[in-house]
């Protein structure tokens, strides 16, 4: 297939941009323009002149070459055949444009022909044409050496057969372009909303606030745009370990699925007198096979695009990476479903037309089969429970299968001149990997200090290393621990900056590389070591929380770093006059007291923010599991004030008890907790689980009705779902101010 100059222009521009190393976002736009231009170039109906050529091929019912040589090299040398063929074409070309189109088609088939040669053959053939219907017992399979008249009926049937056949390609490409247009519309709407909010936050809130007071909009936010799809569950994993899309995401995917069904079902017409395939069922299976194969190419490009960390639409729309990964997963499943349909109908078609035995040995059949097998395994292998059970095993096997699928698809599509779809997918995927390496290179290899705190957190500190993009609140980076053989593994962690701009990660110890690092540090003095790390960052889209009158921030466990960065950001903007936030209510839920140890410094700094009300829920308050920081500080305080009534042997005995049992005596724990309460007078510690729904409702009721409220959530999955349910309900209640939810949790 030949495409328009637009693709050539975009492709050359892309290559020049790469060579010149232009800015990252510009290069990403050019990659998108490259494959989008491929979609635009499909608006080319099959030329009438070419259809005339196909019709004449069917209409000349005579043999001029041996059966094994009925190809253009032989027919192009037969003056009698060419004369018959040109006469047919010129007779059926009713306009000069059709005639010129027929000539172009003929010259592309027979390169030795020229315009003058064609005209000469046409002018001389009319005196020698023979009507084979008047020849008694004419044998059409026997080789002849004279020109013949064409069969008008066969011409019409041949013309229409090819027109139906080629129109199916056109409609397939047109519907594929419609699929691109659908996602372009969704993303453009998201991009407009995101950038208008970024550039004009105050105006944006004022407009949303005005629109949001209408009854239809309150209903929409309460029942459509904010809630989870079923039973209030979105972040919480299902029985199979998966995550249910939000109601809005589900609507986007459902509408797309409807569009896809329509694209596969309509405008497939069977010609009753076909010359390519006489049986209508053979035509139908071929048309369905072509339609599913072509449309799946469009889906393949989108699936590869949405999977990337450097997907440009993350930047354009401001949506979370988990949202695009949700779209990626469902687009990939639909792609595999179409490829499977394509495979099945072509097997049936091959059996019906009787060439299955020859097709299965062709290269295009084998590579297509390989792509289908790789895609099928990938669809099963990516099921949620397998992904959750062993993410690293899933990831690298998934990448391997994706490479096999793309490579096999490329060789399969290349046979039919659709290889550019594989090129576009590969360009997007490779470009994403190149940008990842670029991010790592910009940050450089750093020596970081890493410490185990409270036996649950790895504290990773390093000097600032950002040269182009500085981390914004909620940013996260992928950390590579270079010192061991797992250097190629990376995991995303939220970033905290100190007053000097140095960065810190608070990494929860789980299985895998973090557990191995923990085991290594436990054998080091003071559980601390210097390690080489590389950072790929920074990712995450910034939310304009500073533009609201009040912020309610809810977090749990190690979800606190991102929330804390938003508090620091609001404070800086208040000092510069950019923020009028009057009140921040922070709720942090932890299980044990020892979690205070790894967030001690930041929790202490919150005291200087008079407008920040901090509440910490310690759900296992009375289990008295105190961290080393306050256990040691209490011992030091006792010694300095000479208030201890215990001798050294008693202290050693208690320490031995702690070492053996992992527990602290009740008296010591109570006094250590008293020290915690004394050190954090600005924090309200509560010995309970939070009733988040009631707390958010009460906070909204306490605020002025005209206040705009931002609710930021970065907690465990069930708590985030409860926050979403509550905010969705509250947004449907009549009030003058605006309520927005910013869910910072990334789950996939």
C-alpha cells in the first residue's frame, strides 16, 4: 500500500528530530504523528482504472501462456493477449481519468509498456479480434495465438468481485482510523481539561464550581465519573487478584468495545457472482478475516503505546499511569481476540477453498501462527493472580512474549504490505526504552546511604541529581540497586525532598529485591550501608491541590511521603502568594508506634505549619511496639535526669528480654509513648481505626459551604475505595463549593 506524503514528511521529520536530539516531548509527538499519519493515508479508494484491469483479467476467457506461466512476465510478452486486454480496458474506461488509471495499472504490471506502445496495440487489434463464442467446441484451456473479444458479463462480475474485495480493505482501514479518532477524542478532552487546569487553576475551579452546582452535573459526578464500577471496589483487588476499572474508565472501554463490534460487523458485502471465490461462504470468511486482521493492527499500536512509562498522553492528560495500563490491558485483550478470530476464519476459508495444505507451509502462515501462539500465551500469562504471585517472573516473560509477538507479526504483515504497523509499534516501544535509559543517564549513578528502620522500611538517601526535570509532589522514580546481580530490576517509589533539595525514598520491605537488601543490611553495622543506585525518573503527574480552600489528605503506612510533599508544596506557594489554602487536615493510619521512627523528621516539621491539623491513627496502639528511636531516647532521658531506679544489670536483663521476645516491657512502652506525645504536641494520636467516611463527611460539613475542597488519597486499597465512595456521595450533595478527589495510589 502506498501512503500519502504526510507519512513521508512525518517519518523524515521524526528521523531528523532523533538525530538532533530535540526535546523529549517533541520527539514523542513525532512518534505519534508517524503512526497517526499512517491512519490518515488510508483514505484512498481503490482506483477505478485498477478495477477495470481486474475486470478485464476475468473477462478474457482464453489461454495465452502455459498453466505454470500464467503470470505477467509471460502475458506481457504476448501481443495477442495484450491487444485483447487493452481493448477490454479502453472499451470499459468511460472517462479519460479511468483510461489513464487503467494505463498506469497496466504499466505497473508490465514495466516494458509505454503509453505509445499501448495506443499502438489498441489501434491495431480491432481488425484481428475473434469472438470465441462463434468458434465451435472452443477449448479455453488450450493455448491460442490470436486476440479475442472479452466477455461483458464476466467483466462485470470480475469488476464487482474485486470492488467488493477491495472495498472491504478500505472499510477496514476507515474503521481502524475511526478507532484512532475515538481515542484521540477521549485524550483531547482529557488534555484540554488537564492543561486548562494547569495554566488557569483558579479559573478552572471557578468554572467547574459553577457547572457542578447543576443537578445533572451533581448526578453525573455522584453516579458516573467518580464511583467505582461495582460494589464500591476499584483499588481493592478482586477474588482473582485483578483491579476493577472505575465507572468512568469502564464507560470509555464499553463505548470502545461497541465501536469495535460495529467496525467488525458492518459494511461486509458478499457478491453473489464472484469470480475470485465462487462460494459466498468463502467470500464471507475471507472478508471477515481481512477485516479482523487490519483492525487488529490499529489496536496493536494503541496497546503498545499505552503500555509505556513515557507514554506522551500521561503528560497531555495528567491521568495516572495505572489508568493507561488499564486501557493497555483491555486493548491488548481485544487485539488478541481479533487475531484469534482472524486465525480461525482463515483456517475455515482455507479448508473451504481447498488450499489449506499449501498455505500451512508458507512463511506468512507460519509467522502468523507464531504471533497467535505468543499472543495467546501472553493473554493467559498476564492474568492478575499470576502477575501478583510473581511480578518479576511475569514482567520478563511478558516482555519476551511481546517481542516474539511483534517480530512474528512484522514478518506476517510484511507479506501483505502492512509491515508499517509493526514498525510503528516497534518505534513506540523502542523509543520508550531509549527514554528510560535517557532518564537514568541524566540522573547518573549515585552512592546512596541505605538504612533499615523499624524492620519495615528501607530509608534511601542520596544527593540531588536532577538536571532537567525536578520531582514534583507525588513524583516517583524507579530505583535500580546496582550493587548486586538484580541490578536490572526496578521498582517505583515516591520521592521526598529535604530543604537542601536532596532526595529520599522510604521503601517498604516486601519480597524480592527489597527483602534481599534488608537481609544484606541486617549484617551491616547499625543496619546501614553505602550502595550504588540508579534512578529512572521522575514520573507522576502533579495535581493543583494548592488552588483549593481546604485540603483533606488521607494516607496509611508508607503512602505518607507523597502526601507530605503536597503539604510542603502548598506551604511554599502560600509564602509566594500563589495559594490561599486555609486549612489542611492530614490523617495518617499506621499499625504500630515504631512507624513513627522512619517518618520522624517530616512529622516533626509539620509543627511549623499552623494551618495543618495532623491526626495519626495507631490501630494497634496498645500492643506497645515502640521503635528504637524512642526506646533509646527514653533510656537516655532517664539517665540524664537521674530518674531511673534500675541498675545496669536490670537494664541488661530487659534488653535481653527484648532481644529474645521482640517485645518491650509495659512500663518502658508507656513511658516511651509519653515521650512521643510530648515530642509531637501538634499531632492528635488516636488508638483506633479511622472511620474515614464519617471523618470526611464531618470535615466537609465543618467547612464553609462555599469552600473548594481537595481530597487527596494515598492509602491501602480498601481505604482508597472508601474515600472514593464518600467523595462521590458528597459531590452529589448541594453545596456552593467544589469537591475534587485526587487518588495518588498507583495500582496495576
